[in-house]
């Protein structure tokens, strides 16, 4: 894109602030800026003008049936046999969503490269690979692993995996792909400048993962290899079981398009989003959307009826994902602290929120999948998220849970 083209485009879009420092830039910086302007996706204009109604009004919320631990235990051998067969037949792949910025943890570089070890190094990526390899070693096969990164952490993530020799996994099975970026805007809808030659762009949420996988050619590659199921998982949870044969088998046996691992809520007020039905479609209801009556509703066994809290570990049917790939999922407009170029020419993260980011969430795919199996897991054995350094869902709490599960730190 030439300067004249960029200027014409930005005049039409009322975003000429992006060229404010153009004359001060070196030749190379000018090219960088023009390329970045050319790559901007403008969907955010429509989102700002007509934000999706995310209030949850007008929904017909009902409880959803799922598999409780007792039922899973009873049918474990049956489910496991189906899952192991699917894994051995190459029908299952894993997809790690690691494009987030991990701002709450507040470390530089990819969150998965964080060392949770105490007496020896143990990286989050490494611990998760141990969990996958427990299964692949037992089944005697490897599964394809696709890792989503973003422009903000791609190079660092790829080199970290290389440096650590893919944590003992075959390099040929590991594919990296980048998610899309979306501009961040100020409260007047103007794209923020992060540097004189760079508009502020950030990962567009984890909801676009499948479209990005397709764009990278990996969805085709997986289908051609015979993959039918994708187990997506988040980088935070160090205890989760990935390509868990019992979960895979239960999802296949239930003839649904999607399985969702879930912790069972025991406190009416616990702050987790739970699976539910909206009319005849599966959905998630956030804790703050539940009325008191719904939050306290119990079944004949005394269990809460809105109780399956999702933990970002899903098994998605690939054919169904391909069918719904062009359907729109809601975009969440979130106020954030956005790194920006300050008056003195220095780039800083502000003390308080200074603008908005646009994010799609993987959880919003559930509705489009048409059917879901809520699948209960033992909280203390499979849920140790690392969001913060200390306190709730932190490095500290995850370490305690890892120790409880016999992991040497
Ligand atoms: P979170 O929202 O918890 O992670 O996403 P985050 O964005 O990295 O953390 P904060 O909010 O800045 O502290 C859950 C999972 O989704 C991935 C994350 O990497 C994590 O595995 N994710 C999130 C993406 O892959 N892309 C995104 O744009 C956002």
C-alpha cells in the first residue's frame, strides 16, 4: 500500500491519526506502518456501530442433562474402549489455544513458558505435554497437536518449543498457527497508536481459533489425515487431561457434536459460567445472569440443576465445525488497559482502562455446535488454572494442586 492509498483509506475511515508521525519515520518504519494499515480488519466498525446484544435477555434457559462422575465410573470401560479405538485410528487431534496475552499473570513472553517448578524447572507447556503423553504412550500412537499463537507471542513460542526439543514429542506432530489480530480503539472509536509506526493490535479472543486453523490450511490437513475430533484446551490449566480416552469415548457414544469437560458446582453463588439449554440449543449462562431462584434450584438428589461449570476443555466434531465456520459468533467489546504511545513519545501501559478491544470467545461456539455433552471431572484432579501470580487461580494454588496429584515440583 502506498502512502497516498493509506491516506485515502484512513480519510474515508476517519482514522488519519495513524499517520500523525509518518514524516518522522525512517524508510523501514514507513513500510511497517503502511503494511500494518493495509492489514487492518475493519469489522470493528460494525461492532461499534451495532454491538451484539449480549445481555442474555429473551433466552429460554433450562437445565441441561450431562454425565455425572458416578455414571462415568459405571461405564468407564465402555467409554475408554471407544476412545482408545478412536485415538489409535488417528481420529483425534489436540489444539492448544495459546494466543492470549496472559496479562493477569503479568510475565513477559508466552504464558506456557512460565516455570511453575520449585526445585527444578517445570514449564506449563511441559506439564501439559506430560498429560498428553500419558495417553499417547498408553495408546502407542501420537496425536497431531496444533498450537495457536498470536503476532504478540508467535516467535517466542515457536523458539521455546524448539529449544526444549518439543518436550519429547515428535516435532513433525506439532504445528503452530497464528490467530487474527483486531485493532484496539479509544473511547471515540479511534484506533490507538502503540508506536509511531504501529497501530495497537491485539489477539481477537480465542473464539476465532477454528477459522484461523482453516486459514493456515491445518483443518484440511487434519481432515485428510482422518481426524474427526479436535480436543481444544487452554494454556492455563496444568492438571487437565488432554485427549482423555474416557472423555473421547463418552462424547462419541453420546452422539453429540461436542463434549465439554466441566466441574460440578456445589455452591449456588460460585462464579462460574454453566452449561444450559436455550430452547433446544445448548448454551452457557454466566453466574451473574442466573436468577436467585435458578442458582438455588436443586434436583431430587439435592444437586444444583445449573451446575456444569466449563473449564475450556472441549471435544469438537470437525465436520460440524466446518459446517458452521462461516456463521457469525458474537464479538465482546471489552474495556482494557491498552499499551499506547504517550505524549512524550514513550509507549506505556496506562494505570486505568483507556479503550476497547474486540474479542470472540470459544465458549460461544457451543450454541452453534447444536448439541453438547456436559462431562463431569473431579475438580481437584483436573482443574488447576493459572490466571494470577498469587491468590485464587494462581501459580500458588496450582502448585498445591499439582503436589496433591503427586507431581514433583
Ligand atoms: P484467558 O482470557 O484466560 O487468557 O484465555 P489471557 O487472555 O491469556 O489472560 P489475561 O486475561 O490477559 O490475563 C483462556 C485461554 O484462551 C487463550 C489463552 O491463551 C488461554 O489459553 N486465548 C485467549 C487465545 O488463544 N487467544 C486470545 O485472544 C485470548
